[in-house]
């Protein structure tokens, strides 16, 4: 396995019981997950994607975090938002419009 350059965590609001609920889930984060994975493959990026339980920023969801940079993004509600964030990641910058930490 190639070591990824980045690891993206996308909140899908999964609970310890496995139930999918919460703000990010209700705002279609699981559907965005598929787009995110396909877009990363299309761009040929070495990025690992993981869906997560609640990231505790529900008022700003859907939320995602990119490591190793530690950029937290919120309000990621559609595919064009993902494109802006991936463009910033590729250029080594921050997508300020979505930055929450």
C-alpha cells in the first residue's frame, strides 16, 4: 500500500450503535463520501478517506478534516464545496470559505 499524502475524515454522524443519524448525515454526508472518493481517484491523488462518527461540530456540518495539515472544514454541503476544498488541498492552501479551525 502506498502511504497517502493526506487523510480526509468526513463526518457521517455514525453512532456507537452503528446508527446513522445527526446533522451531517441528514445533510447528505454519505452521498458526498462517494463523490469525494471518486473525485480523489479521478485526480490521481494519494489520499485516504474515512467516514466518521460525530466530529462534534454539528452546527457547522457536514464537516471534514484533512490531515496531516489539520484543516477543519464545515458547511460542506455539495459536490462543488468538495471541489473547492480539494483544489485548495492540492495547491497547499486553505479553502477559507469553509474553514472552521
